[in-house]
C-alpha cells in the first residue's frame, strides 16, 4: 500500500477550508485537474455523501464517498470506483490553526491494481503523477479558500 503525506498553509480559518472540502460539488471550482464534480447521492454533505468526478483529460474519472466527517477536525473520502490503475484509495484531511493560517494535512493511502506490475508502475509513474496532482489540488484549494476568506 502506498502512502503520501502532504500539507499546505492557507490564510483562512479552519471552518472556511472545512466548508469547502466538505462540499463535494465544489471540487471543480478549485482543483485545476477536474472538469466536473457531481453528487451521486441524495444527501449533499456528511457521512455517506457520494460524488463522481470527471477529470480534465476527458478520459479519467472516479467516484468516492465521505467516510469520516467531524466538522472542522477530520474529513475522509474513500474511492468506490475509478478509471485509474488503483483499487483502494482514501484521503484524510486534518486542520490545525497556526496564528492567522490553517495547516491542512492530507494523508493519502492507496493500493494499485495489477499486483507486481502495479507496484512497478507505482514506483515509476503513479506516485509521481499523483504527487503532482495533489500539489495542483492544494494550490487551487489555497487560492479558492483565501478568496472566500477575504
């Protein structure tokens, strides 16, 4: 299982950032790699809320569900289906107030498809591509949250 740890300092309070991340359809507003994010559950937020995300490349997509939901403290999304060579993925966010900033931490755990070949693919490209996508996601989140917080 792969594990990626990322964090970013955002000039906004934890509640602002929490409200953005906990609203599944907002993803397309701040993640530059996403074309569309739509609800596929009847509920709009909270445990069990599901979304489908179409990537900007026009061919990749994923579906995920909120599995941890502690307002202002903890939020986890788990993958339920996707077009990527991944069959298990979850990303968990925590929030820490530091002065006028909030440190948003993400722990992403994933399992690749295709056994040994998948592990090689992970080493050669999946980890690097995922890391690059996370950086774009975090920069987009930072810009979006800071505009909301002004």
